[in-house]
């Protein structure tokens, strides 16, 4: 008998417009010790399914039908007091955000002990001993000391370790992990996934791993369930679902994920976006977006499609006409540098109030967000900056756009020095460079009509002409980015995330710029929508000869977009190289660490070594090479002397003593756990 | 939804979540009707009221201290009875309501305009201007509003010559209540300005060189005014209460031009003579008015706060 | 922590100096101090002599300095109206107000917090909804109307309780207390009930809102997922997080009680500082107004400062980094 059986589960939300069905006829089972991945884009109902299993649906959500059985016994209809005893003892849960999952007013020890003693008959002293063992088990250094500390004294990764200990300390046999690594940095994500996998395997506990990240599933899960619009699209062993998907949605989803390796011209693209709960199509919920739709799809929710052939219509281009209408004078790329950055610095002073300085006699501190950066971006090409949060990549974007003033160094655009020119001036230069922002929900003024949003740059630079001309221009831009001309009269809230990002792009190209700064333009989007936007940006580059500075933390996306890649760590460029070279022949240990964090969709099941430690506090970076505490190759020179960028054989430049001296790459020793802790 | 015509907007409002939650909340509907009725009565007081309470010549002292008309000894001409000066209670009440509402609305507008302006400036300009505004706000906020209003009131009365104090009473009240209450608006607006200023749509406007003043007025201001509406509604109740309290304490409206609070103070002196109607009716009107405003304010706050939905 | 203490005390002193400056300006420029001392028909020489005696011709900064020095010793000059030292007037009124405020504060806390918790935990219950409506009526009803109603019912119609004054008081040193006599306690019932009612509803609503907010927090959801008992979640986790901001509220609330005591004292002719202040405002008795302002401000500043320090002791996040205290109550 399976450990958990879910049969025809239905989750409903009563609203004023009728009862919405968020999860519909979902059935699956989980075996003892098995890891079942549940994937899907946002709104697919995957978190809701997990919440239903553990009996924590947010009201007014409720289970509208079906059964959930644990060890053959129904738990979906248990009274609250009985269900309470199941939670924690038999089913544990881990949530997304470790910063808010722990009560800030209790020490981690108190929270562990109370959980243990709620479920297990144990004296206070024994529970304390057990709690400290758990802290050690999840990799918290000096657990008996950390036992008495409060959550705010732990870093993000360490807090998620504590959360895992809390979820497992009453020895449940099933863990529901809802996006357990989404809020963490990439290098920490791998550590947490590895830890979760290890502790569950050792205890033969089963895991339902809810995530939007196919890579995590590929690396971790035994079986995977793909959800779409509240329904199960496909379920099966990971290798089969990921490599030979039988549902067109899964196929499209897998194709739309950018991968490491040879760079294709386009990603496979699923048109449209997931329906809202209020208007889920009849029949197969995917039918309006499905390239292989046939009559039957409109009536019967098909289980699996029999036809497994690849469908060529997916990548059909629809926008040829609008494209030709755009100016094409800049189509041909040459290798002359368009944007050049020399010794760029941005230091933020962290001056404490006068009294503190007086009493504590502290030196004024500063955060070196960008600390001496050299970059050249050739015309018509894309240079990407990658790095973990806090590495300064977004600050570079702001400095280039004039949103903040550099503390040192120069920025020249087409030979014109714009280092100290504020945003928007000189107009003649600034209208040739525009920016696309990360958050499609925040980058459009919610009170403005789309037409006015797109026309704002034209009006500001006095390019809009007559009202009629402006109207025609905005219509043309809307169609160019794949929207309708009549969408111009709507407000931003009437659009989905992907459509909003198209509006943002239309605004950015309205002044016919040559250079676009793109700050994580797809990190807030679902993968199928991300593929649409990335394809659009590549098309724009080809058609309009645009030059991009592309900023992202996602190396696979960067691989798809870039000619050049720069890797940043704590404000410094550690390596910059042609894209293919960087992936095939990385020189800097940090680059190798980042490449190692990319989950492998190829299912090779290679044993990745999770990167050690976390990014240190930028106020007090380690002396010498900032990376030295996490670097397996570090020696005394690395700990005292900062390396500089030097040209390297692969056509790129690297700043690393080890690479320079030819100290070979070594394997990171297993279990190397630094207790890098954020300053209180 | 994107119909720009007036009827289109009206239709989309009737379809909106806000209107839906309004219809769903029976207490709010009742409160709105009550408030509309009171405002109507106040605006048309000179037309509606059966007597002119300030026409001394028209008073007949024989009609003084009459109970409400349904009680023994009541006179149908005086529905709610008369006071010790033979003034019709209903008529004084309507005129009093007019003054109470006038002071309430005027002081809320004064506080809101001042607060929004200072909040925007503080949040957007920052630096010294912000520091000064916020320090003043902090100090004001650490004192109870009624005390601050009393002090401002006391100082202004001290400045004015004695013979002008009565005629300037309305202005003094509006100023002392308005100057006390701007702090909340300023803090709210400053807070949301600081948030909005960092939003990407503002950055986007900056990258294309839109000037700071233009950004403040066209981008930020429309996005920070939402909470101001809620605050203003809740504040209207507080303002009416503060006015009534000041008048009750004898430092508000004079007896020659009474507000509801003044009427209650004057009536209170005769409470022991058993003339309860002179006190009870203005008190009840005041309570209903403030309760209605508070109910609407409470609903509006919950309806516009997505966290509570 | 030490730095925080110093900074907080420094702020407190700055606020007091600012308040003293306002008081000084009132004292100096609100009406002519000379006119209030000399008789109507005084000669020019007599006036000049008074000006000299009061040092009114000195530079302003010196006058202010002298004012602060005097105020620090409790010397605010003579009341224009009573011709007695202001400090003596205030001192004899202080016990009445203090006892009234103390009783009302205790009542509102003891009743307000449990009611707030109850309505937060059972928001859909009939009792909760009833309390919610009652509390809304409570904050809508002007306090003086409540007082008048109480007098009308319990004094005029039923005749059970006195409608004015403190009853019989017993002097203990310079302090006069009403706690020790039956009539004193009876006299205290209506005023303290009236005074606490508004604060009671306020506290109840604030505790309810705060607790409901906390109950939506992720760590409560996670505590549920760990299978903790409801009792533990509500009274260990949620309550502790709720009560921290309530400490701040209580500080502000004490200030509110002192201010609203003005109204209560007027309604019940309670011989406290508030009644004295209202008389002073009515007659522009500037020395009394100024002294009341300074004294009440001092009480507020002491309360606010202690609340901030207390807050730091309770909240482990602030204990580590007290500079975050500026976001208190967030």
C-alpha cells in the first residue's frame, strides 16, 4: 500500500462570481521513501495541492471532493484536533521563505523543543538533547551554542536548515516541501536540496517537492507530476516525463527552458499564458495554447495524448510584417565598442549617527557595491553580467543609465563621456539608450493607460509629433511586441506578467534606441512566458541591430542571450569571456562554482558537490581576493593580495591568482561548511 | 473595462469589487444613508427648521422648558421641546449640526492638503526638509490630539482681542483641529512616497529624463492618494468629535452660535432640573453622526486593504 | 544598547527644551506679563519697575535660560487669576488626576486585552461581533456624552453615586487620597469608568487587529504545520508577538488618559490638573497653561522613553540592534 494516496482531489474557492475550482480531479500516490516532484507554472494549483494534503488550505479555500488517505486511512475529513496530531508527527511541511517561517521572538531551541515534546513523550532535558542533535544533523555549526540564539542571528540558508530540522524533528514519514529554495541564492539552493535529500533518504521519509524549477526536479525527484490550471497534465518517472514527455504542455515547457550547451536561435515557445481560474477552458484546459489541438480536446479532458511527434507549428513566427516597418539602419553589427566602462566604482557610505561614532569610535564604513569595473560592449552584441544577489550587477545598470552617480571611473557611450550626466541627459545620447526592468508589476505606472506609458519617452524627448502620428506610432509598437493596437487604451492591471513585460519593451524601443540595459527582464516570469520574451528580445536584436547589457542570475538564460559573459562577485568582475568559452573552459573558481549550481536537465545524475558557504556581508568583505573563504584553491597570497583582471588564453580575462599561477582546479572537499553568518 | 465614457466608468464601478463589498455590508449602507440624511439636514437647515433659534424677538418665554411634543405638557409646534430660553431644540440642533459638519469637513480638508503636501515634499525631497517635517510630526504625535488642539486653541485665543473671539471661533476651531491632524496624512504620504519613489516605473521615467517635479505630480501623487481617502474618512469622525469636545469644554463655539458640543454643554448645566431633552437630542445626533462616519471609514479601510480580504 | 540609551535620553532632553521654548514664548508674548501683574491704574514708573524686576528687557536667550532654570526648580511664577504660585496649585491638584488616571488605565488594560484577544480568536462568534459593534459605538460616542449619560442614570435617576467631586479624602503627607474612604471610592467609580471606556475600546480594537495580523503570519502557519496545539499557537506564539506592539500602545494610551482626564474632570467637576488647565485656557492664565504644558510633557516624555527602553528589553531583534527601534510598532 502506498504511504499517501490522493484520489480525485478537488479544491474550491467560493467567491462572489461563483465557486472557483483551483484543483480538479487530481490523483496520485506517494510511496514510502519516495520523492515526488510537483511542477507547474504559477497558478497551476501545485501549492494548493500540498496545502490540501496537510490540511492547511487558507480559508475560504476548501476541499470540494475526493479523498486523501495516509496509510489507507482517510485524513481529508478528520476533525481539526485529530488533523493537528497528524501534522508534524506524520506529515511535516517546509515553506518557501525561511525569513518568515520562524517566530522571531523564540530561540530556535525553544521552537525545536516544543515541537518535539508536542509529538513525542520526552522529558525536557531529552528533548533538548534531541534538538541539539537535529541542529548538528542539518549542518549548523556549534549547535549547542546556536540552540539559544534567535532566528535573526542566522543567515537565510542557515534558517532554512533550522526549518528543515523543525519539519523533521518529530520524525514524520512524509514531508511537503513547498518551493523550499526559491527564496535563496543559487549556491545556497543546491546545499539545501542536497541536505533535504540526504536527511529524508536516511530516514526513509517520503517528500512531495513542490517547485516551479524543472532543474531541481530533474536532480532530486524519483517521479514527477506536471500540473496545469489545477489539473494534472502528466505524471510518471522523472526520466520519462522530462525526456519523452507525452503531454504537449510538458513538451512545450521542457523546450522553453534555456539550457547550457550550443546556443539555439530560438527557444520553443508556447503561445499565450495560463488561464485565470475564472475562465478555465472546457475540455483539456490546455487546448487554446496547444499546437496539436483537435476537436476532441474541447470536450474531454484527455489523459495523455497518443501522438508523440514533435510539432513544428510551435515556433511559427507571426510578426514578420510589423518587423519590417521598424528602422533597420543599424542592422549590420560591427565590432566597434558602443559602450565602454573604465574603473567604475560605486561606494555607499554607511555613516552611523553622530552619537554612535562619538561613543563607539567607529570608522565610517562603506559598501563597495561596484569596485573598479572594466567592460567593453561591442555594437550589436550582448554582454551579460551574472552573479548572486548583492554582487553589484544591478548597480552597474543603474550607473550606466544615470540613475545613480559613480564614485569613480568613466562610462562612455559611442565615444561620449556620460559618467556624471544625470538620467535623461544629454537627451541626444540618452534617447539612444533605454532600460527594461525586472518586475513587470512595478515598472508600469498602475494609474496610466498603456498608450500614455509607451508614449512617455516620445513626449519627453519631443519626438511624438502630432497626436495622430503618436497614436499610429504607439499602435505600431504594440503590434511589434505582439500585442493588439486596441490594448493601448487599457490599464496595466488588465494584462498578464508576460504582456506587461511586452509593454515595457515597447516603451523601451519607442525612441528607436541602439542600446538596451535589461535588468533581470524575465526573472519574475514563468518559464513558458520567459521563452516568449527571450525570443522576442533575440528577434529585436537581429532585426534592429540592438546592443544589450543583459543582467541575470540564471546562467542558462544568459547562455541563450549572450555573446560575452561577465561574472561578478562582491562588486568585482572576476571573469569575463566569450559565452561559449566561459561555459566550456571556466577559469575562475567562482565561475566553476556557479556553473556547478546549474541543475542538470539531462538526467545524468552526476553527483554535484554543493557549493560551500554563502556570500559574505558586503560591508566587511574578506581581505585579498573576496572569494578566498569559499575557494578550494585559496592560499596565503589569495588571503592578502587582491588579484587583477588579466587576459587569458581563451580570449577572456580572469582575476585569480590560482589561474595565473596555474594551480589546477581541485574538487571542493565534501562537507565543507562555512558558518558565514550575516551580521546581526 | 476600458470604456472611457462616463457611463462606461459608472458601469465598471458598479461591477467593481469595491461596490460589491459595499452592497454586501448592510451596516455600511445604513450608515451611508444616515450620513447623507444628516448632511442634507445640515445643508438645508435654514429651510427645514421650523423656527429661527437666533431670532430673539420671536422667542416667547412662556414656551420655555417645554418637553418633547409626545410627552405630557409638550407642544406640537416644538417637536423636540424647548430649552430654558424657549428656543426650539430641533431648530438649534439643525443649526448646530450645520456648524459641526462645517468645522469637521473644513478641518479635514485643511489637514489633508497640508499633510499631503508636506508628506510629498518630505518623501520626495528628503534631506533637511524631511528631517524638520518629521521631527515636528514626531513631537506632535507623542501628544494626544485633543491636548494639542487645546493648546493651539488657547494660544490663538490669547492672540485675538477678546471682542473678536466669538466671531472668529469657527476659524480658530478649524485651524486648531486641522493643524493637529495633518501629521497622520504627512506620515502616510511620506511612507508611500518613499516606496513609490523606488518603484521601477519611477526609475523608468527617470531614465528618460522626466523632471523631478513632473515625476512627483504625474507619477507619484496619483499612487499615494488612495490611503489618504481612507484616512480622511476616519478623520472626519475624529474632527467632529474634537470640535464637539472643545465646544463642550467651553473653548469652542460660543453659545450665541452653538455647535452640537455647545448645545450639550449648555444643556448639561440644567441636567439636574430634569430637562433631559436639551442634552439627549444633540448628544444622540452627534453620536449617530460620528458612528456613521466611523462605520464607513472602517469599511473603506477593510475594503481597500487587500491583506484583510 | 548604551549608545541607544544615551541617544534616547538626548532626544528626551531636546523635546523638553523645545516644549519649554513654546511655554516660554507663550509666557512672554501672550498678552503683556506686566499688565497681568500691576493694577489697571498703575503709573508708567511702576510698570517700568515691574519690567525691570521681571528682566523683560534682557536678550531673549537669557530670558529663556532663566525660564528653563526656574522651571527646572518647579518655579513657574504666579497664576494671573488666583495670585498663588503655580507650582503649589499644580501640586495640590496632582493626586486627584493621578488616582483617576491610574484606576482608568488599570481598568482599560485588564478588560481591553482579554476582550481583544477573544474577538481576534473567534472573529465570527456572536459575542465577538456584538463586542465589535459595541466598541465602534464606544469610540464614536463622545466621552462627555458618556459621562452625562452616566450622571443622568446613576446620579439623577437612580441616585446611587455622586455626580461631582472626590468625596472624602485623607491626607498622607502632601498627597491626598480618595482610596481610603467609602465616599472617595464611590466618587471615583463613574469618572474612572467614563475615562477608561474610550481607551478600553481602543485597546480592544488594537489588540484584535494586531493579533489577527500576527495570526496570518507565516510563522503561525508553520507552527500549525508542525502540529502544535492551538493553545500553544494562540497563547504562546501569537500572544507574545501581539503584546510587544501593545506595550507601545499602552505608553501612548497613558498620555491619552491624562489628556482625556481634562474632559472627565470638567464633566464631574473633579478637582484635578485638567480642570485647572481648562480654567486657565478659558481665562488665558498663561503661567498655569505653560506650567501644565511643561509638566504633562515631562510625564509623556518619561513614559515614551521608558516604553522605548522596555521595548528593547523584550524584543530580541532590537536587543541585538537597537537602532532599529525607530520602526517600533511596525
